[in-house]
C-alpha cells in the first residue's frame, strides 16, 4: 500500500475515534436536567388565576374564556361537562347575564409537576346573584383548575372544576350536619 493511503487511513481512523469519543461523552447537568422552573411557574399560575378572576369580576366573557385551551373541559356543579373554549365562553356569558352576578375566586395553592408542563391551582370562590324574587344569594365553594404549558410557553387551563359548599335544596343533611345536630 502506498504511504499516502496509509496516512489517509490513519487520519480517518484517528478522526473517527475522536468523533466517537466526543459523541459518547456524558452530558452536562444542564443538558440532562433542564433548570427547575417550578417555583417561577407556580407564581405564574397564581398570577394568571388572579387575572382570570378579575376578568370574570369585570364580566368580560372574551377575556375570561381566553384563559382556557381550545380543548378545555369545564365541570360546573350539577351540570354536564362543557367542552371547548367556545362552550366555556357561553357558560360564563350566561352567568354574567344573571341578575346581580358578581364575585370571584382566590387561589390558595399552586403546584407544577416536575416535568414542568402541567400544574394546578386550587382555592375558594364566592359568587353573588339575585334570585327570581329579587333576593340576593351568595354561593361559596372551592375550585380546581388544571393548567398545561402550551407549545408557545404560555399556560392555559385544560380542566376547570368548581363546586358549591352550599347544600342542594331538598337534599338530605350531610354527615357533618347530622353529627352537629346529634350533639345538640
């Protein structure tokens, strides 16, 4: 074999060995484990939740619906599941059209998964309206909103559930109320 061919083959072998060595090097900590942004994301979710409540308090159906993903599910009390942002908007507009409607909610907890793409907020709400007789009514309850980080990095609510703390009219007393009544 000519000498130039041997040099070329050796050079190629050395380059191949270097390439393989470099490709097989362990990744750095930032390459294998992206920065943990959960604390910042949890603050973001609480802020978004607060802004969302303000939009609902202002009776702005478009702004209120903008916090939902296009494929969101809303699980209101004593009602079927509402699918999609348009359905959520219609639900809110109906609530806003209720005489005396007002109120809002406050997140008491926000948590983001270690993966950084899912999180939730939970808290309490208070909604006011006027009944058919013109008497003011207040509903207090709790809620849970599941948020998903979108491809653009923004968070959207994918599941929104809320339920009243008030008993359903005509419903039998709860265990807690039975225990309280028994003590009297």
